[in-house]
């Protein structure tokens, strides 16, 4: 190349200087500027012309495992296609290639190509089998009994703690964790029959049927003894039972209103219970509103038991409403007592000056944060009639979104109210839980029945006066009253009617002839009791361990 470059430079110089007589000296490194670039371009052009076709970096073999092979005459003649790189790579995985060993002779590559050995060990019937695993055939996991017992104990402790929340409930094997109890439905007990008795022995040993008696005479004697025991227990024979039935009919006629409906069956209809269970089914969080003046009387043990056993994924929160009508020490004790079952908050329902509003909203936001997978959560507000369920919702919204009234039964159907973008409130009608220990006087004083609809409200005045402090009665109505402490049940009605007569004459509520209007005054007393004008509250149980520090008697 250097020689050809010198020849070209010499020919150009001779063409440009033909008449020069001096000898021409060609200096190799004397070319500068345009002459050097022209020389390089000419040399590159000449080298490109002389160069032939570019040879590949590797030779193309005719092997079928070579993706760059040249198709032969047979492939061109039949028009078939060759294997691509992906197919060849997959086939090489099956064979594993050739066996490669290290300096010590241990196989390091190509185990798949060897069919009689796995590594340095010979494949036999014992080493060539793969141990089966249950996880191949389903979404199951195995756990040791010790670990299951530990997990069951920890889950039980977490459920007992009202301030703990179990997350990812769908991933917990509840069928293995939950212990069987006697409160299960009969259907589940029938399904678990084989757990108590194996199938091999079921039906083989029949039990002898035990009859009521061995003979007809023995059965008749047993029936007579049962009848005599019933008469002795109810204080008389057939005549006494007839008299008691007549008295029951009279009381039933007296306890019905003008439309013929039972006054004390309010809040217990099938429609009201259907509304309650609709609210419970649609709610993620249940706010049980309790009257701070009578927490044990306005707490429904049936709803609490239902949520703890049948709906463990729902959260229960007690709202101790009307806490401004009772002393502070009573509120603190009831919060400690109810807090053993579920989180409890003190609340005062007011649109202008509420108490406990911020704490309740924070709790609802925490539940919404725990259920981050859901777009919104629903909070059902349940409780007895006239405990302030709709007033609690209005206080949270700071405006009248639900219709309220100081009488029971104002809310007829459930109602959705949006609190925030992620929290919805559900207002529920008041439901009366007909427990065995409830009587008519307790139902009237709890606010279940409207006092205006009672046929004789003066009957319940004695129970009202017995449950309150005489000093509060004197301070409220300015009428002398000594109380009913130490008075028999026969005399308390007379003294209560004397107080009603004195209050009617002081307030000027008289009928024709100067007779006191006892009906109107009795209705006023019951309404004042229900609406908080007469101070009263149920004292919490005396327990020194639950008494806050620094609190006296």
C-alpha cells in the first residue's frame, strides 16, 4: 500500500511540474493537508476494490443442531423448513449435552444425558423415586399439632381482647382453630355425628326405648301426680287457674291501645327484627348505642352474642350516649366494665356542642384503614328505642340528616347516611329485646312505650319514685316528698298517688269539682323521667379493682 501511494504522489507531482530539471525527491512523511487526505481516500478505494466477499466468522456446518447451517439440496427440493434457534435450544435441554467432568472425574454438567446415574450415585428403585407431596394435588398445607395448639391459643387470646383485630381472616383455617361448643346449630351437630361414634359401630347397638310407664295404671298415676304438683305450685286447682286466666285477659285488655295492638309489643314485630338483621348483615362495624343512665337495661345480650359467635368478622363498639346526665365517676366505671366486651366510648349527642365526636370518628377511620381492600365500610347504629341513635348520626354529621324526636318509634326504616368518602352510617329502628327479666314498669321507664298511650300511667309512678332520690324530686318540682324507702308494696301506691295529687294541685291541673288530674300528671312525670328532667342512673357494681386511682366513695 505504501508503494502504490508513493507512485500516485509521484505521478501527480510530475503532472504539476513537467518542466522541472531538478531531480524529484519524494519524502514519505512530507505530505500535509489536502494531499494527505486525498492519498488516504485513494488508498481506501483501491483496497475496497481488491477485497473480495466477506467471510463469516465461523464455518456453517451441516449439523441439524447448527442454527446457521446452509440448507442442503434435499431441504431445497422438498421445500421443508429448518429448525430455528429456540427449537434447537429446547432440544438441547432434553439431552443435556455431553457429560463433562472435572479433574477428579466428578460429573459437573450433562446429568440429563445419563440415564443410569444421578451425579455420582447409581439410580435405583429407592433413589430414583420422588417422595409424593400433598401440595401437588390441592391448596393444602400441613402443620404439626404443637404449632396448631399454639396458634389456637394465640387466636383465642386475640379474640378475647376487645382492642385487638384479627387480620386476613380468610387465610385462617377456622375449621381447625375453632373449638366445638354446645351452642352450635343442630345441623352442624348432626354432621359431626361420626366424630363422636365411628361408622362401623353406628347402628349396630340399638338403645332400648324408655317408655313413660310400664302399664296404663302407672301412666295415669304419674299424670295425677303431675297435676297435683302443678296445682300446688300455682296455689289452687282448676278454679284458681280459671281465675288467673280471667285476670290475664283483663290485663291484656288494659295493656292494649285504641287500635287493639299490644303496647308492650312495640319494637318486637317481625318487620322491626327484619330491619335489624338487614342492618347487621350490611354492616362492617356495629355501633351499639347504650343509655348511660341504664347501661345494663339498654344493652342487648342477643346482639352481642350473635356478633361474637356468628359474625366474628364484624366489629362491635359501645357508644355510651347521654353521658352528661350522669356523674363522671359512673361513666368511667361503666366504660371500664363494658370495655371488657368491646371498645366503649362516652358520647353526648349534640349538633352544636357534642362530646366524644372526634374520638368516634377516629375509631371509624381506623376500621376503614384496616379494611383497605374495600372501597367503603358501613357502620350500623343499633340499640333500644329512645337511646339517641339518630341523634348520634346527626351529631357526627353536624346537621339534621335523620328525623329525631324525644319519643320512641320515630325511626321506621333503615337509612343510609354518608359520613366520609369511605365511611357510611346506617340508622336502624329501635328494637326491644324481650328478655325474661323485663317487666312492664321497666319497659315504660326505659322509654319503650309512649306515656300518652298508656291506659293508666299512674300505675307506674310508684316504680318511678322508688328508683330516684327524693331530694331530686323535691328540687325539681318543689313538692314535699319523703321517698318510698322502707314502705311496703301495698302502701307505696297510696303514697305515690298522694304525691301525684299534691303536684297536680300545685301546677293547677284539676278537673271539674276540684279533683286532681292524675292521668295528666302521671304522663308528665313519665316524660320528665324519659327526657332527663328527673336525675336518675343505675350505679355500676362496686368493685375496688375497677375503681380509678384517687376516687373516693
